[in-house]
C-alpha cells in the first residue's frame, strides 16, 4: 500500500480519542520503529500491552522515555488518561479503560495465558472510545488481540495490523487479520506514518 493510500484510508483521523497497541514476541524492536516517531504534537493517548514476565520489573518506561518525544509512563490504577502520553501495562495486571475514561488494573485470570491481555484492553477501550479509536496488533506468537480488534472494527474504529510476513512472530498478526477482514495490513514504518497522520491532519 502506498503512502497516499494509507493517508486516504483514515478519514476519521481528526476525531481519534485514543490508540491501543498490543504485541508480544519481538515487541521491543517493533515498538522502537513506531513510538519514537510520534511527534510532540501527537494528541491521542496511546495504551500499550506487551506480554511481559510476571515476576520481573518492567523496563519499558525507561527504555522508551529516553527515545520518545511524548511522555511515557506505566499505568497506575484509577488514573485519568492524559493526552500526548504513552501508557505501558505493568507486568501481571490487565489494563482496562473505565467508562469515565480512567485506566484501571485487574488481577483477573489470564486470557490466552497472558496477563496483561491485549483482548482485555481492546474490548474495554472499544466500549468507551469507539468509533474514535485506533487498534493496532503487532508481532506476537499467540492469538491474543484478535477478538478485541474485531470488537474495535465492529464498533467503527480503525484497525491496523503488522504485515505477518514482516513480523518477528507472525501468529498474532495473522490471527488478527483472519478476525478482521478489511483491516489495514502495513509494515512497521507504514504504521508509524499512519499514526503520525492522525496529528498532521487538521
């Protein structure tokens, strides 16, 4: 898909209220191709779930805040979403978007053997933000994210999936594409350009 086709595909960009991203195996390299490219003027909050070991402290904030032009933080329970901020799910907690737009943490059972779960975030975000929501599924080795992305699509949100043939692990993006016919299937650089266009268009 050409850059002009990507830009033309997102006519709802001006009303986007949030972006949710889910990824697993190969996550750090994939996110490093996307998040540091977001400009200082990027307004929608970005909520990211990465499958992390439950017994280790996450270093995602330290890794990305040194490289990103917008604020980066780890989700805290009951905190309000702030524009122009990237939020990472903490290890061993699901992240949900509440009806009032706050983020909450849950220790409910794992989904697809994962806590945090991409599906849990995506489904709760769809309830609150659709159709003004962008859902993105990147590299990963299980099925997490496919069901949640389908809910975003059904709610009228924009759905974007890393091209499986460009992913470190193709299972997750392929499952997302199978669940969401018509989803944009893009390379990492194209996804970065697409997200940047959300702010560039006035």
